[in-house]
């Protein structure tokens, strides 16, 4: 792969290149939602904290599997990465890490993840994690991303399952409340990624990737972002309506939802430089804070 890309005089490889291959910023957020899922699941087991094997080995296994999927993404997208300003410095695209070495690294992470999850957590979590890995690394990256402007909508499920994985690592079962967490991230993914796509529309057009702004235009995409954000806000009410969470979560979810919605409306109706990227950043903060509020609500009784 690196020879085909013909990148001139790449610098010597370091451990940081392999670390970058795992997309650590993305993995951190995924793992955080998984850990929150573990703590929320302890209501089912009627314990104060998740079991230590789930908390340690489950977290490591989910992180390693997420990293393995990210490495495959680097390998498959190496050629188009060289065409996009956001990605042209990636290790495989630059030739610092060969595709062969990257695949071996990905396989190693995946095997370690499956062994940890199967033998030290539970088989259900291992199977679901493998499904998420295959969904992102192969179904989304190798097919959906290049096949349809609905790529991020359909493929978003694989990135939405970490809280379910955290939940199953504690309970060994995929309970309905865990799927509510999946629904929230699944609904959050399109407006989150479409904001970035608007900012990088020229890159995606150059690489011939059919992201929604490229195929349907920026205005249509902005409208879709607003509508999906409204749908997201409605989905975040479900944990409260099903008595999974309490008033602290409800207040936080509504407030955070209005914050996110405000920026999507600004993006839609006020043409300003940098608003798309600002909205993208707000979406990350939104999801992080939403899951933090879920966790706070789980442990704090507002009437004490």
C-alpha cells in the first residue's frame, strides 16, 4: 500500500504512529460511553459498582477492538486519505506504516480483545464487540462509505454499540435500557458527522466519497442536521420516560439538547466561517456531557 502511494522519504516509524492508527480521540469517547453503560447496568446486578473483571478487562477489550477497527479504516482509506487535508498526514497514507504492518497490528489488537472479552468477561460481549468491529471496519469502511450518502446513517449502528457492550459485560444480557443508549448515539451520529462533512466538503468531493453535502448540497444537509438533532432530543427523553433515569438527567438532557440544537440552527440560517466545525465540536461535548449526566443522575438522589 505505501509503495503504491509513493510518499517521498517518510520519517522513521515510532510508537506514536501505531497509537495514531487507533484513532485515540474517537476511541476515548466510545470507551467512556461503554464505561457509563457498565455503571448504569449495576442496577440489574444490584451492586454499587460494576464487577472488577468487567470494569478492567471489559474496558480494555472494547478499547482494543475499537482501535483494531480504526486501524483497518486507515489501511482501506489510505489512498483517499492522501487526497484530503484532514487525513493526508495519517501514518499509512504517508507511508510511515506499511499496510501489512498495520493489518498485523489490527489483527493483534482484535485477537487480544476477543480473548479478554470471551474468557474474562462473557461470550455475549465478545460476540457483540466482534460484530461492531466488522460493521465499522468492513461493512461501513469498505462498502457503505463509498456506496451511498446514507453511509453514516446505516453504518452508525456499529459506532453506537459501546454502551451496550459495557452493559452486557456486567449483566451478560442485552437489556432494553441498554438499547436506549444505543439509540441515542445512533441518532447523534448523523448530525455529528454531517457537520464535519460540510466543513470538509471539498475534500470529500475530491476523493469522490458520496457524503450527504456532496450528493445533496449543503443546504439540504443543514436541514437534515437540524431535523436529526430534534429527533435526538426526543430520543434522549426516553431514559426518563422509562424510569431508567431521574430528574437530574431530564434537566441535563433537555439543556444539552437545546445547546446542540442552537448551534445546528446557527449552522442552518447564519452563513459564517467555522460554524460547521464549531457545531462538530459542540456535538462531541454534547455526547460526553450527556453520558456524564446519566452517570451523575444514577448515583445522586436530588431529594437527599
